[in-house]
C-alpha cells in the first residue's frame, strides 16, 4: 500500500525554526515528485513547491520561494519542509502529496497530473 | 499566478439533489484542471483530473466538464457522504498549482 506519513503537530513561538517530515512507503520513493500543500484556516489549498527525491530537484511556487526550504533524503524515504524563523502567519495545516504526471522538468506533461496519495497533514501553530 | 474563482462559495442541498459547481480561471488552461473533495480532519482527495476524467474508485455520480477557462463539477443524486468542501485546481503552471477558494456543500 502506498502511504505517506507525516510528523506530528507542532507548536512554536515566532522566530523559532521548524522542520516537518513526510515518510513514504509502499512505492519507489525516488521516482515520484512530492509536493507540499498549505491550507490556512478557512482558505483554499496552496501548493508551496515540489521535489523529486531521486535527485532533489526542487521547484518553488513564487509565493513561497525564499520563505521555506523543501528537501528530501531518499535513503530514508523522507521529504521535509522547513522554516528558519516561523511567523504567526505560518500557522496552518500542511500536507505532503505524491504527484503523478509531473515530468522531468517539474511540469505536468499532460492534463493527467494530480496528487494520488496524501499524508495525513501536520498542523503547525505559531503563537507567542 | 493563474487566478481561480469558484461559484457558489457555499450551497445547501438535500440527499438525492443534483448540484453543479463552477470554476473559472484567469487564463486558458486547456483541460489541466482537477477537482478535489475535502472533508474536515481528512486529506483532500482527487475526484476528477484532466477536467473530465473520473479518478478510479471515485463514484460515478461525480462528473466534470469544460476546457479553456470555464469548468463545472456536477454531483448527481447527492449522497450523505458527499457533504464536504470542493476545490478546483489548475496544473497548467507548475509548481504554482493554484486552487479555487472552495465550495462548501452542506445539508439544507
């Protein structure tokens, strides 16, 4: 069974660093793009960026470039999302998702392009 | 970024009703559009990809149509488990896979 299991909920103070994780199982972790998706309370889904664990090729959405770092360690089948200094506005639910249909350059090669497996979500709360 | 709008933002319906949700994009995305169902406490699930292709395992009462800038999701004969929030999402511009603001479907 294909699964993504995310790390647990986090409570942080503004200015602290944070790294959350997403561990894959049941498939060839290196060969599928993983995306990170933010959902702020009452809002829609925002794709933050994607990473190809096979070579750590990473693409960031312009809104999140420079705000977070996406990484992966294929030896332990885990992708990461990290902040050097969190803000209250980073409080949200964060999902990782395995994506189908993303090609070599990080673009959808056809309309058959979607996340088929999701992690359970990691709730991040930033409050002083 | 490609801007996405959805209408209505919410709707009330009864079991057995048919409902239609509209999604509009700010530029032509051909059929690079997905529809998601999202229930509280769970991860989103894709129902439709490529604007009209039903994902394997998704109920056949869900259907999608459209291309270019205008798309619709139709649920025929609404079931109790369909009360949720629905999002459209474009995959034409990677990795800025923007989604719409969502349409909440609840009990009348």
